[in-house]
C-alpha cells in the first residue's frame, strides 16, 4: 500500500484541517500538492509519468478545441496513441513477450525471450482511462477544454480516487474543481456513513475472507477438496467485493468531506438478475466507460445481431485485459461476454422468480471469479474438476463456511434491505439507527481485525 491506514488518516486529517481555512484557488493548490505527494509516497520516480500524461492530454484538448476537423482528429489520435503506448509498455509488454515465446515454441520454433524488469505504476489503468475520456469528450463537444493546467492536473491526480478509481468523467468532476465548492451540513453525515461502510467492508469482510481465499488458491496441489475450492471461490467473491467496494466507499466519503462528490461505483452487485444488470451495479465507472467509449463507437446494437454479439465479446475481452496482463483475465472477460450474449438470446423463455434469477447469476459470477483469481488457466481447470468430482467436507471448509456466514450474512441482509428500499443507504436511517450500526461496525473492526491486512486488490490494476 502507499500508506498504511494510520498514515493515510493522519495525512488526510492534515489536508482537511488546512483545507478549511483556504479559498477556492488555494484549496486546489493544496489538493494537487497533496495528490502528488500521495502518489510519490509509492514511488516518486513515476511522478514524471503522471505529469507527462497530464500534459499530453491538456495540450491535445486545447488543440482539439481550436483546430479544424482534420487537425482535431490528429491531436486525438496522437494523445490516445501516446497513452496506450505507455500503458502497453508498463502493463502488457512482458505479457506479449512471454505469450509470443510460448506461441513460437508450440509451432516448433525455439524462442528464449527474457522478461524485462518493468515496475507497474500504481493506478495507471485508472488515470489513463480518465484522461482518454476527457480528450474524447472534448472532441465530441461534451466537455470544454480547461485552460488552467493546475485544475486539469488535479482532475487527473485527485488523491482519493487516484489509485483505484472510480474513473471520473470530466463533465462530472472538472466543474467541481474549477468552481468554488459549497460545504453542506449533510456532507459530513453522508461522508461518515460511506467511510464507515467502506472500513467495515475492507477490514471486517475482505481482509478476514482473504485468509480463506488465499488458503485455497495458494494450497499445494492435492491438498484440498472440491468443497474447499467452493468455499475459497465464495470467499474470494466477497473478498473482492469488500475490498474494491470498500475502497470506493472510503474514497467517496473522504471526498465528500472535501465538498467533492464522486460517482457511486457499486450498487449491490450480487443482487443482479443477469449480466447486464450486474454491470450496471459492479465497477460502474469502468463498465460505463467501456460502453460509451468502446461498445457504442463499435456500433453497439445498431448494426444487426451478429455485430452486436461481436461488440459485446470484444468489449468484455478488453475489459478483462484491462484488469491485468494474464490469460486468466482474458478468459474472465470472455466468459462475461458469452454470458451477455446468452442472456440476450434468452434461450430460456420461462420467467423465473427474482430470487432464483439472483441465485443463478451469483453462482455464474462466482464461476468467473474462479478464473479471475486463479494463478493460471491450468489451476482453474483443476479446481473446476475438484468442484464437480471430488467433494468432501474438511475442517478447513467447515471453518471457511462458518467465516462466510459470520462476516457476510449481515452484509447480505443489509444489501437486500437497501435494494428493496430503492437504494436507501445508511445515512437515510434516523440517528439512533446509524449510531447502532456504527457501534456494530467499530466492534467488528476492532474485535475481528485480522492479524495480517491485505493490500487493496485493485491497486495492481
């Protein structure tokens, strides 16, 4: 992690304290300095990378806003190419080198390629997509290019969402940066509820279930049963939700305390009735980005059934590859693409109860998580074989299912309540109810704190 939790909250407290005594321009300067300091604490050498990408898109957007149509498109293509080239070098170069070596070996050529020692800059996928959306929106006329470099730099590097999103659109975040911010009384209440939910999801749920998931996926070959694998897959499903949604809620909460509203990135995803519903609830900033900047420009569903299915598959495969340079991520995206196509075909015409649809798709989602978490395609296939042919209750699986019930049942009940109340959240409760829930969160975080904390999963993307 960039900071440990105590260092982060001390850092944020200092920023927030100074922030209250400054005017709008000075607040922006403080937030930009804090954002660069926050990023430099991970590795100061990559400050040049984020500043460079920022400068490229800042200049490109200004040129796009002034030039003729041909020049506008030339600047867009240039800025997009630079960003994708840098992303490709840092994130995918070794993957392509290794894959090429394997392919040549299988067709009879001896190839020995050395992997390069390349460090993946934290958050590069997030701020690359954020800057790309800005420049594309300027070309489309949906955003006016900002002439203040500091404001644009803050939009790119804003520290609450810098390293793991949400991926903010310029039309939403930039106006909150360029215009003076009003502090409302409800900002503290809503921010507190978001932070408390995020801490509970991360510390109490994700970090405790990480022990179960890691115990399965890092177990020696032959040391587990299919029941253990099922427990590990379920544990990872809630671990990654608690981990990523927890970070997103904390980011939205601390940002709310600064008077800036970030988009909601999760809306009870495991209550989805199908793949389209799931992607309207899970990592919404990425799924909407892929829809608006990839799926729709490819033609969406406007050019016939065959093209629609092609676009769905291509979008989800690229979405899988966005998560990491490994074939397991490609397969994860491929399976989600197949699910989108199958549900769109509607092979089963019978209308099923909502609870059945939710349970069926939750297990299909867990199937995809198996490939997402597996170290290799081979491990995923071995685990699938264990699930279907070698079931057997063990002391570990008994402990694992007990942990799932203890940590996840209250979460599931709360999610169902929120979904039935049309998205009512913790801050909608009367203060007595909020106080009771906060006490429960604090009790769980303190008494059930794991001995080893896990880094945020999405920091690696």
